[in-house]
């Protein structure tokens, strides 16, 4: 009996030990957190998801970079996977020549940059008008804008080709730039919506103060709203630049017989050339794979660098424009 009493007393001391209680509580808060998103367990789960997702996206790019720098012997050798025995730039040089990289890069850069700038100008004005101005049939215009966002580009491409032909712009690079001047198509409709959502979040007191000072709608837009719209401008600019850079559909439609093509279209043409080289046994299929990977890397490198430079500002811009709501 005495032994049982002593055991119970010891258990009670352990149970009500304040130091032990605080230690257990501290461990609990560290592992589980005071809130569900503060504990180590949740963070470990979150980082596991992030690492797995990053691997899914980064693995093809890393594999591409490794294979394009391998010699043909390393590509054939099954023991060489990630680290080549020597760095070889021959595949990169062949891809550069086949793409006519300098010329096609300049065409893509001029077209993508022009389209991005014009999209920021035209869709910014349209978004401001839909967000802040009162005019007849405003709801109808916004409904038509949503309709333009829904309609696929394949539906309107034939009338667009006929219109450009009547204007004498057959196989002209201008056919890839002119739609952005008027905010035309699916991309333009999305950019107008982005600007509209951003301008709707701005306080009305700014507009009232500008009206008291005698500012017109255009002056208020240029002096007040446009400087505030830097996050939306950055988002629209990057979206437009990357989409135009990677676009192959409209160049195929508008530049069917043109000799000078953007980089993404040259990449498609090069694929047919490499296939003919394989059939004529000028190169092996292993060399062809390495050349294709080198060409793909050269094509995605400029937008990849742009995104890496503006990544932080782009994420902040997306949050402030309301795209994540």
C-alpha cells in the first residue's frame, strides 16, 4: 500500500511539474504551431510540395541544358546522365545557324516589345474608361469585351487575313503588331480586364480632388492614375511580351510566305529541316535531339531572363491587380 501511495505521489509531481508542462507546450507549439500555418509540420509539408513542383518544372530545363552540351558519345553512353565528360558547344552552334538566330531574335524582340508597349497604352486607356468613366452603353461594351475574351482566335483569323490583304500588308511583320495597337483579340480583352480591376481599387477621393482642381479625365489619367498603375503595367507588359514571343499561330497565318520569321516560328521550321537531315542520314537521331534541345534553350532564354529579373515585381503586381482574388 505504501509503495502504491508513493508511486501516485511521484506521478502527481510529474503531472503538475510546471517546467515539464512548459516544455511540452513549447514542443507542441514548435511542431504544430499556435496557428496551423506556423508549425514545423505544416512548413515541412509546404516545402515538400514546393520542391516537388519546382522539380517538375526545372527538370526538363536542366535536362535540356545538359544534353545540349554533351558530345554525341556522351548522349549515346547510358552511364552519362547529368554530368558530361566534356563540355561541347557544337550543337549550340548548329542550332544558332539553323535558326539564323541573330535575325530571328531581333524580329521576335521588336515584335514582342512593340506589342507589349502598345498593349499597355491601348488597354490601359480602355480599362480606365470602363472603371472610372460614365458613358452610354457602358455595360454593353463590357459585355462585348467579355465576349471577345471567350471567342477563340481561330474564329476571326480568316477575316483578319482578308483585312490585312486588302490593306496590302501580306507577309508583313506589321500584321503581328497592329492588333495590339487597338487591344484586339483575347489577349487585349484580358489586359483591359486587368487594368479595369486595378483602377476600380483606387479611391474615388483622388478623382474628386482632381475635378476640383479642374483636371480633365485624360489629364487625371496621365498625371495620377497612370503613375499608380505601375504594377498593372508591369503585369500586362510581361504577359504580352512572353505571349507574343512564344506565339506561333498568328505568324503561321499572317506570314505564311515570308522569308523572315520570329524565333518561335523558325523553331518550327527547323524541326522540319532536322527531320529531312535525319532521313538523308546527314546527322544521327542523337545529334538531332541535342540540336533541338539547344534550339529550344536559345528560344526560351530571353523571356526566362526577363522573368528572373522582374520576378519579385511581377508577383507583387499580380497581387495588387486583383488577379489572385
